[in-house]
């Protein structure tokens, strides 16, 4: 047995119980996590937190140490949404041809090592990423603009759990194929005995696009699904959020090296907005798999042009809320306001469109008019935005300078067709006075104004949409989710029959529904091992993270057979 | 519970043990079959055979009774390769828009019935197809030109086993998703309990293209995989081999009707060579899945243009043989000659190119020169072609009138660049004096003449290719399989190391290898539940029949979640 395999198999032994638990959780869809969600429970204690923060600070203004093949220059350009100052980190800019060549050269030994060794190394990668989660969290904060807690939990521990989930699926799919079989039957008067051997063969080189606002969340599962099934991965970060992925790539390379595999199984391919390289990667003759998270427009191009590469995409989210009837309005408003404010609605799962019947929402004996509801929702959001202790931790920072411009443009346009229920304004972040911030813009429109709300308006922009009645509210919300690409959906109703209809309507629209949720859990929280993220049934993406289909085609099966005495 | 569900669930109860056995066979890859392979062991006895033959005869010259929506005319055109007379059967020609609309309308209740009911109905379809296998065999014989035994076993029982195999995979993939889960965790000081419900949602309408020479073999698994996962299927037969698929469609519709489902879940869409409809079906906005078996040229178009529909394809087979060394030449020649003659090499798995080292094949102490080998192979094939008791049963009939033309054209062209080792000629079929027959053309060329043998030459055309040495034989054969699309591959060598290299080379080329096989089993026999047909790694197709990837993306998963006290 080769040296790399030996070490990787030791890792497999070590992490196998965790994988087994993850697999069970995927089948039961019950709560599971390998990692505590709060920094204070990290196994490294306060020292790990300090070390992570120190490592991040030490990296600022310096060359990122990533020794990979194909370097033809350096590139930088990230700006912290919190300080609006350049991070000053520069990265190796690579020639894609050389990255593909290095990746292909690395794949032979990796494929030959077999599923267990690969799963062992992948679980070790997860473990090391957890080790370095504090540094990653800082990197996410200062590129994507997430809050500290979200960058730790959402981009750290939850993203890692989603990576393990993908590994559990990869293991399940690969374990369908035995290494060997004895097959025997009669042909005429002869008995034929064949020994058959089966091999799992990777597809080839995967290209993984990470997005600007939540880079690790889909990238970890995609990278790990490709690696576990034997492929190499070229990671293409968004030019504004390179550091989180550069750290992940460096960790992967270190683990692979430690085991004796070629680190070129995972490389980083950076580009700039001025000179984008994405299309070249997708159309590269050696690209075998493309995982894409990003804009709806480029995503549609990727989906249509990835062939012959496999393509798994997640793009926009036109996420809808229907408020039909409530036991009590206050908790609903609170949940909606919080979720529409959370990370300034820069998540693919953030609710955007709230549909309300013109004749109002039933609340016990009384009806809350659509206008009254809109005003109350605006007030609930304002209560967050105007509270200095809540605004910054909940809303965090705005990733892109384009977002405030879009907000102002929409606010100006709406004058003709609707009404601004809540104006958007910068708010103060006590810790980062220079932070790019914006409180949510809330707009009231009639359901005719679909050109406003029928697509994703990325950032803290919400619509209260008045529909003719409650049936229209549900029908239009589901239709908009289907046409525009809804990932999540939310319905509030006290009527069992209405909820059943909502379940059916959103299932047909391909949006994952949450009913009557209030309280401490963010409405759009997606749990690894339990919630299927994206259905692949509408323009929000063509894949689910993670189901069997997300992993099963990443490898192929070859066989040989030979007569046995 | 709805009536259709009740009956279908009874069928599920009845067929569940068979499905369970099939699933176990898929995991173990051991021998399994639900159906005896010889007509004499059919449960209906001789009466069933007679009834099948009578039904076929009664159908000739008549309208095919298929009552489905969207009929806009009638169409006929099939000609028996055995009699070269028109079958005179006419079929309803359908408006594709209306078939898609009917299919979509039928899907709601089918999707809602759930996996077990659908699997029950699909197993009942398999059972009824077995009931009618004698009629199907006649239909295959007189459209595709297969021999009687092959049309019964290959196009009948083996094709049905492959359908059950697809059902077992569909069941495995669907059973990954529970109907319901309880999820519970703390958020801050609150406990959140959510009941989650998961639904399997079909992709939509599948289009299944069946091929001219082996229509049922890939169509059964594709149709059943789509149906079991909740989709509707529009079957598009090759215009020269409509009857086998028309019978299958009618059986499907009958079973679905019997259970109370809409029969429009399965419809037939015929066309003619003059007015092909394939592209319109593939690009139809409602097409969600395309299964394609057919020519490499149209297959490449389908693969490139199916998006956004899923595409599963199987096209050509440039199937290669390397003869490096043998214990005894005779059994090898016999196996090669038989397999190259079987059904006149009109199978996607038929060997075409035989690579021989220039310095000859080691056989014990002596070397068999390349010329000597070519002559001996020609003699072995001639021994079949010239034996009236063997020629017709083994070689059967030539499906397409284009094939004899291609044979003659190649024979003429080869004069410049190679040598005809065995000329092709019609042979007498005692039972069908008018049968379109051709004995194999065997051509000797040097490895430079890749324009001759680098692509599939459909029909009884073989090449003996002389290479510089044994390493070149293997390297070129594997490279040709990779570039041209090899499904099967065959190596003869007495050296373990050479066989190991062959395993690695063909695994990389994506062709399924058989080593040193001689004796009663046809070299290219593919066993349901054990052999993975097509790797998806080369131009021979993009999918494997059947693996998890063949079924797992045919449905999607939606969910809803709701707080529980």
C-alpha cells in the first residue's frame, strides 16, 4: 500500500464514526452537527480565536503564500465592507491551462487511492478548516461583509457541516458499487463463471465558482463532493471575496501534501472584474464538472454552456412570503423584520416579496388591512435599524458598492408606481465607523408592478405586494417563485386547508416552504443534513445541495471481467 | 386512499420480493434474472408462443389500435428485414404539443400516488410485457431483423430484467428521502421543533428515443426509470421499428388504465425519415428528460441541445479487441468469429476492430503472424457464413438497406489501403428466402488507416489492424475506444501484467473490458444487474444503464417545515 493511502486511511478510521452519524442524519433528516455553533465552544478555546484574528491581521497588506503551479502574475483588489479600505493581499494569478494540466496530472494517484482514503483526506480537510475557522470567519467578514457571528456559524461551522453532508452522500453513492463480484450462469450446456472488477473513475477536473456574499457555504460541499469522488478542483472565487477561498485552497493543499498526494488536486484561479476568466474556465476542454454559485445572469449562461461538463448551479432567490392570517401579528412581524434585515438580505434565502390580500389579514376576530400591515412591518424593521445595539449585529455590512446605488435607484423609480414604506439609510456601526451599511428599503406596490419585484433585487430591499385576495396572494407568490427562481418561501395562515394548498403550490413552484415560523430561529435558516437547499425546479438553480443527484454523476464506473475456473 | 393507489399498492405487495431481490443483485452484481431466457420455459407454455405469433400475424396489414390523444393522422412504413415486404401496419401520428399537454395533465395523480404505487404499476407493466413477450419478439424480428432466439431473450427477457434493474435503482434513490422528519435544536434560549415534510417531485415529461436494431433494450429501463420517479414518457421509436415500442406503449397504457391512472402517462410519437420530429421533441419547452439511443451523429446533437432537459444517451460503439497472446488460438477465433457475426454485428456492443501486433501473437512456443491470424479469423467467420445451419440463426437479417451499400463501398475503398480478408455476400435463410442478409466483411489494414476504422461502421464489418508491436496494439485500441466511443473491449493475453495494463488503459478509455473469454457465452453479452452498460466517459454515450446517476436526477425534492409544540 502506498504511503499516501496509509495516512489517508488512518484519517478515515478516525473520522468514520462522524461520517456514519452524518449519513444517518441525512436519512433521518434530524438535527445533527459536528461542530458547536458558537466560538466559545471551539475546541481551541480563546487562544484559537486570538490566533485566528492575529493570522488575519498579519495577512493584511501582504502576499498570500500559496505555492501552486502556473503562476503568471499577482492580483489583488479586495476591499473590506467594514473599513472600505483595501485588504492589500495579493494572490498568485494562474494560467488556467497550467492549472488544468497540473490537476489532471495529480488525479491518477488520488483516483487509485480509493473511496475510503479520499473520504479520510476530505474529512481531515474539514477538520483542519474547523481548526482555522476563526481566520476564515475574519476573512468572510472583511470580504463578504457578514457579521462576526454569522461569519463564524454560517460561513464556518454550518458550511463545514454541509461539506460533511456532501461527503456522506458521496460515500453512499460510491458504496453502491462493489470492488469485485463473482457472476455465474449457464449458457447452453456450459457453465460460465466470471470474476468482475469494478472501478470508480472520476469525471475529471471540476471548476468551483464561489460567490461574493456567502463564499464557503456552497463551495465547501461542491469541492468536497468532487474531491471525494476522485476529481480535482479548481476554485474560482469571486474577485471581491478571494481570501476565504484562498484559505480553503491552502488548507486542502496542505492536507493532501501531508498525506503524500499531489496538492495540485486543489488550486485557486483568481480573476478581476475587468478581466473575468469564468467563461474560459467553463468552456475549457478539460473542464468536466462546473459548480456555480453566483448571479442569475451569468448562472444562466453557465447552465446553457457548460456542456459537455456537468453543471450544478445555484443563482438567485426571489423568495416570497404570504401572510394570510395570524394568531398574533407581533411575532410574525418580528420574524419577518429580522429575516429581511439579516445580513442586509444578502443571502440567497432571504425573503424579498411579502404578499398581502387587499382586504387584509385575518387576526383573530379582526382584519389587519394591507396598509396597516405594511406600516407595521416597516415599523418592525425600523425598530431594528434604529436600535444601535441591534442594527450592526443583524444587518452587518453591504458587500457591494453597487447595492446602495440599486437601493437609491429603486426608491426613486417607485415614486411613479408605489410607495416607500421605509426609506433606506446608512446606519452607524460602533466598531467600524467606515462600514458600508444600509437599512432595508421597504416598498409597497400593487401586484401589477412585477417588473419591480419579479426578479431578485439583491440586498436590503423588500416589497409588500397587495393582491386582490388571499387566493391571488398565494397564486401570485408561487408563480413568481417559479418564474423568478424562489429558493425559500414562507406562509402564515391559521387555516389548515390554506397551508395544504400552500404546500402544494410551492412544491410545484420548487421553493422550500416554511409555515408559521416565529421565534428565535431566523426564517431562512437552512440546516445541513435536514433541509434540501434549492430544488433545481426553477431558475434559482439546477441542483440540490445535497442530494444523491448532486454526487452520483461526479464519478463513472468501469469494469473488467475474466473467466474463472 | 384513491382507487388507483389501492390497486397499484396491491401490485407493489405482489412484486416487492422481486424488487428486493433485484436490489440485492445490483449491490452484489451477481447473477440474477426474473425471467427464464428460453421460450419453452415461459409460464404460458406453448399456447403463449402460439398466441404471440398469431397476434403478430393478425396485426400485419392493419391499423394499430392505440387510442391516445393528439392524433392528427396515420403513418406507416415498416418493412420486415426477413421478407422485405411492408408490414402494412399504420399508427396514429400525433401532434407533439398535444402529447406533452396530455402527459402533463396525467402527471399530477401519478406523482401524488407515491413511490410504492408507481413501482407497483411499473412492475405490473414489466409483468404484462413478459406476458406478451412472444408478440414483442416477433415484432422485433420483423423490424430490427434479430433472430428468433435473440428477439426473445435479448429484446425480451433481458430487456425486461434491465427494466427491473432500473426500477430497483429508482426505488433505492427515492428511499433516501423520508416522508417526514422531526428536527429540533436550540436557538439561544429557545427550543425550536420543526416537523418537516418532503415530497418527491417528478422532473416533467420525458422523451424516450428507441433505436432501430435493439429498440426495447435501452428503452425499457429508460421508460421505467422515468415512470417510477413520477414522470410521463413520450416514446419516439425509430421509424423502421415502431411496432415493438407501440406494443410497449399500449401495454403501459393498459396497466395504468387498469389501476385508474391516466394512460396518457405513456404515449407514442411516430415520425418518418422524410419528416423527422426528433429535434422538435428535444427542444420542446415541456421536455424535461431526454433518453436517447441511436446514431452517434444525432446523439451528439441531442447531447448538446437537450438543455435545459436532462439527457441520457447511448450512441455508437467502436468496440476494440486486442489479441496479444493465447493459450490456444482456436477457441479465441471461434469466440471472435461468433461475436463479430452475431446479429450481423448490429449491436452497440459488437466487436469491430481487432488489433494484432505486427510480429505476431504468442501462442505457447510459437508466434502466429498477423497475416496468419487475419486469415484464420476470416476462415472462422466463413465457417459460420458458409454453414447453412449456423448462418441464419447467428447472423440473422440486416436491418437497414443502407448497410449492404456501406459494406460494398468500404470493400471498394479498401483496395487502395488494405486488403479484404473475407468478402461479404448474401447468404440463404432457409425460412425466409427474401431475407436481407450479408455475411461479414473482414478487412486487413495498417494502423494508419484510422479513417476506415476510427468510427463505428454499423453492420457486419470488421477490421484486423496490424500495429507495430503489442504495446502499440493496446495503446491504439484504447485510444480509438476513447476517441471513437467504445462500449465494450476485449483482450486476449496470457500475461497477467499485460492484462493489468489493459484494465487500466480501458478503464481510462471508458470501455468495459472482457479478458480471455472463450466458450459458449457471446463475448458482448451484457448481464442486467451485473454489467454496467456504457460508462459515459467517451462518445459512446453520456450515461450508464443503470447506475444511481441514471435515476437520481429524474426527480426533485421539495419540503415544507412547520413549528411543532
